[in-house]
C-alpha cells in the first residue's frame, strides 16, 4: 500500500524546464533514496509533495494528511525566538499545545495574590488533561532524546536560529523522534553531522517502522538503509532496487547495453543505407538501359526495385525503433600533478599540544607523515580536526611541542570555508592567477570543470558552494604540491562530482591529509587513520574499512557483557513501547505509562552498576 504517489509531475522556473514526467511511489515501511545532480530539483520535488509549492502538471495522491508527515529541511523556517526544547516539543503538536495551555493558566494564577477562581478551575482542567495525555512522561522523553542527540541542558533555552548547522540537524532529528510520524521526508539529513551522529542516524533509520523518502549525497548511508534508489533527471525519474552501489552497477550495465545496441543499430543503418544506394544506382542504370523496347530487362529492373523498397522499409522500421545514442555524462576531467620530492618524511610532530583559552584540544601528538601516506583525520565535531591540519600546514603555531616540515615541501590546501578564493574575481580570473596560464588554456580547463562558455565570467561571490568547490579544485590541479591537505573537500558537491574527485585523488601520486565525513571517500582513499577523541590523537595503520572493523570488534566486547546485553534489550523494549500508539482506554494508558517508568528506572539502575 502506498503512502504517497506522484504521477507525471512537471515543474518549470522562468520558462526553463526543471523536470517533467516524474513518477514516484513510496510504499508503507520502505526507505527510498532520491538522488540527482545539484539543481535537478530534489528539494523542489519534496516541497511539491508536501503541497508547499504547486506543480505545473501531474497528480499527487496522499494516503496520509501532510500534517502527519515528518519533514527534515536543509533550511527550516523557525520563529526567531523559539528555543531548542520548544522546537523539539513541537514535533508532537497535541502535547505541545496542552503544555502551553497548562503554562498559560499557571501564569494567570500567579498574577495576583488572590487566585482567580476561574483561572484555578481552568488550570485544574488543563493539568488533568496534560496528565491524562502522559505529558510529564513525554517531557522526560523529549529531554532524554535531546541529550541522546548531543543537545545538553545548557542548549535547551538557546534560540534555534543560533545553533550551528550540525546542531540544527540534530534538533530536527530529535523532533522527528518525539513526533514518531508514519512518513518521513529527509532532505540532506547528514549535512554537518559527525561520525558518531551519522552512525546513530543510520541505526535509527534501520529500526524505524514507517516509510522514508531520503534525499542525500551520502552514498554510504544510502547503501546501508535504502530499499530502493530513485534517480531524478530533467527527463523524469527511474527507480532501481537497492542502495547506491546497486543503482550505480545497474546504471552502468544499462549504459553498456545501450551503447552495444546503439553500435549494432548504426552498423545496420550503414549496411541498409549502402544497400539502398547500390540498388538505386543499379535500378537507375538498368531502367535506363532497358528502355521501352526490352520488356525482359524492364521486368528485371522492377523486381530489383522491390528489393530496393524492402531495404527502405527496413530502414524506416529501424528509425521507428531507434535506440538513442547514450548521453555523454558531464564529468570533471581532473588529474593532479605532483612536483618531484625524494625525501621520505614530509612532516613530523613532537609532543604537539594546542588549545583555545585554558581548555586544550589535544596534547602529546606524535605523528610522522611520510611520502605515500593518505591520512584520514576523523573525530566528533569540535574535536579539533581542522585545527590539527592547520598546525601541520603552519597556519597555526602550537602551544606545546614542535612541528617539523621538510624545507622543500610544497603543500596544496583546500579550506572547508573556501576562503582561499577571492569573492570579487571571476572564475576565469581565478585560473589566470596561476603561473604560466593563458586565456585559451584556462577556458578549456574550466569547460572540463563544468564551466562552459560565458559561465567563466561569473564572479566567485555569485557561485553556489558546490561551484566554488569546483573552482578550488581547478587551482589544486595546477599546484604541483607534494602534499595535498583537504578539509571537507566533498561538502556541497553532488554525487557525480564527488565520484570524479575521488577518481582524481585515487590517482594523485603525492601524499594526502584528508578531513571528511564522506565515508565512501575515506574508504576509497585512506591508508592511515588518525582519530581525535578526548584530547588525544590515536593513529591506526591500514584502510578506513580496516579501522571500522577494529572499532566494531572492540565495541562488541564490553567489560560486563551481561549488564551491557541487558541494557541493550531494555533500550530496545523502551524504544518500541514509546513508538506505539497511545491506547484510548484510561486503564491501558496508565499501564503503558507505568511500564515506561519501570523500564527507565531499570535502565538507570543498570547504567549506574555498569
């Protein structure tokens, strides 16, 4: 049974077609990933499904009212002074309204020394209703959920608008958990999240019982959770079973099949056209030679004419069943070049320490970066990943210890904020700043980075973040650096651009230091991993996949396995119970609330013992 179904949707902006012939069906209990290039219209489609913007053509069938859906947006519209906790509470509107009503009459009673009898009566009624709805248990759940997602009590009274990007995403996820809707629309839910929260989100989606439409460039997440992947292009949508890897394999297979069919068709076309040409020449000569006085030759000419017509009809059938030439995919054609560097060690740190104010970020970091290393730097948001690489490159000076760089070392740096670019420059100006670059060569290079024609005259300040990323990579292309230091290089890039950058980095002959939450990229590139946690930098040899295996195996051996297993079982029971619909019968409702309190109390006791 479908939750939402779209048929033949189309949307235009300023006379330009964004997409048309979009068909989409989300069924109960399934997770569908929606992918497509930047600008394909993914967010527009989501807004169309919710009814926030009209579609130009097509129909949308909704089995659930839109107010029963849960929506995570890239830029949520939130009242300016709404606090974090109030934002999360709004995920369950009935209880949020009941709480507001209770608070209102409480304030009325407190206005004067002699309580207004009507206010007292209204407060009592509001309190009874709030308690009957399980309001206080719900408040505890809201706070517990906020803490679980890294939003501590010190942040609850902060206005939502003042949160960082990652905190806003976590607050939206907490709100969805509290509301427990039957259908989720998630627009780039992994933006700004650290590895720990990404893992939590993945596990939550795997246990979520409702339907999900997931818009994401996170191929790792799509592979782990999606039942189907839908690609959105200007021509419409196509659905593939499985996650991103299955989609990519099937898409490549389709392309190879289409190329083979197209090649066979073109060979047959040439054969038919050549046969038609020969028959036409022969027919014209034979018909002319036969004249009116030689009926035998004329009959023979007419017979060959019928063969000529048969070939023409075969060519017409070929045209009607035409296989289109596979479209050339726009790709960033990039190849990094490394300058000559013979030394073994590039950078060494000795008891490195750094902090802001009195709080150290990390201490006693001893790290050697050698030729051929591809070091992934990972850790929670705020742990100091960007700070560490700025210390390595000399942009910051350490509070303690030393950083030694080889005197001949050349470093290419990609900043997360892209602040190396000059806002007033055009795209072309940026490339012309490079030594030895002429105008014609620059335009050819920029065309291969998806800046064709007059696009090169756009100013950096006018570009999207994804476009700025591409410009930054152009400058890296010609840096001839021995060491490339990249801080979140795939942020803002769509999947096709990410894959091209991965291919380029995989072929880069120099050394790399890479800060990224893109687990697909890390798995493909890294041969060493540095993990920043609790003020220390832990180094692991081997690939990112090997690091994950070691981490998962260590996490499966708790100090007290009996207590750990019991805690996991109780947490699962509690999650399932809180996800169920509230009973209508008062007795059943009280029994359910009592069971929630019992489970929570048992959990608290076990965690203290563990």
